[in-house]
């Protein structure tokens, strides 16, 4: 303990003691402890025979993917970190986006819900939610996203089955026509 703190304590100089406590408290609060956000899911795909991955953290802001600009035929979603908790973690929604010019276009959303695993931890499971933008044209509904005049919709190609609530342990998806680039995401 510092000599001046010992002397202040012996004299019961409360102003010095209070000042020292406030100073230590201010230093503790001023130095932020960086807690990394948990990885809730991992986006992955194959590029020239090698596996490429992007970790999606539970950060509620627009995040640019490290794989931005890589147009690939299929993307996979696998679980991130298991959560050890007595209560089920809150559901999340990850909105996947592609950049077209200066704007972002919504590709699809992935609903994420935690289910208990065999070790008692909560593991994320996924549900694909496309909600395509459509317009009524000539008395018929037509998707706005088209490639050469043909609708380009997101299709689920997973070979796993969902649980009773409709959530898959992993997902695999792509566009019906062409390649898909996931440039950014927002976690809600």
C-alpha cells in the first residue's frame, strides 16, 4: 500500500481516502475490458477446393463480411459457440445482404434459436426465411430479383432434417440461378 494512503488512514483523513478510492475507481472504469461478442454461427463455402469461413458474432450493427465479393454457388451455415446457461439464450435473426453498387440488397434472413445439446449447453439451430420481394404484374405475382428474366430465389439444399420447431442443426443454400455473394450481415 502506498505510504501516503497509510498515513491518511492513520490520521483518518477521509478526504484523501475518498479521493484515492475515487481515483482507483475512475481508472478501473476508464480502462475498458474488451469482451468479445459470442460467435453465433459460421458462414462457409468451398472456393477452389478449400474451405473458406466467416464467423458471425452477436454484434447488432452492419458488419462487412471478410468474404465480401466472393460469388459462390452454395453457402453453408454451421453452429458457432455453444452457450452454457441455465436459461435458453434469446433468439436471433441474421439478415444476409449483398452489395449492388452503393446499396445493400436483402438476400434472406436466418432465424437462430438455441436448443440444449447432450452436454447441457445451448447450441444454435437455424431456419431460413427468404421473404422474396414481389410485385403484381399482368395479374400475377412476380419476384423482383430476376436473372435474364427468370426468377432467382434462395433454395435450401441441406440434407439434414429440422427438429419439431422447424430449426435445422445446419443449413446449406444457394440461388436457383447463378452465384450468390454474401457481402454483409446485420444481427438482431
